[in-house]
């Protein structure tokens, strides 16, 4: 092989080594960028999930408050109905008590 051919082979091998090194560096950069983007995506999704959970909790608290208010209103209405029924029977009960006390 001539000296010129050997020199061309050597240059080609050197160029190939340089391209492999550049490709390896590019691959490392791509992997690092992808990992960084993945971490950012996870962080963004976690923040979104936390906000959604807060919103759901706030909504549940509002619904629970409404339910509690409705239950209290229903119970107050039932109490008032029982009081009204008791008042209607109060005169009869007082008459029975007076009658029994008077017969003793």
C-alpha cells in the first residue's frame, strides 16, 4: 500500500472516531434533555394533580356544608312539628292530670 493510501485510511479512521465521539456526546445531550423534560413533566403533572385535589376537597366541603345545613333545617322543621303536636295535646294532658289529681 502506498504511503498516500495509508494516510487516507488513517485520516478516515480518525474521522470515524471523531464522528463516534460526537455522536456519543449528542446521545448524552439528548438523554439529559429528555430526562430534564421528563422531570419537568412529572413536576407539572404533580402540581396539576394537587390543584385538582384541592378543588375537589373544596367542592366536597361546600357540598358537606350544604348537606349539614339542609339536615339541620329538616331537623328543626321536625322539632317544630313535634312541638306543635305536643301543644295541641297539652290541654288534654293537663285535663287528664287535673282529673286524676282531683279524683285522688
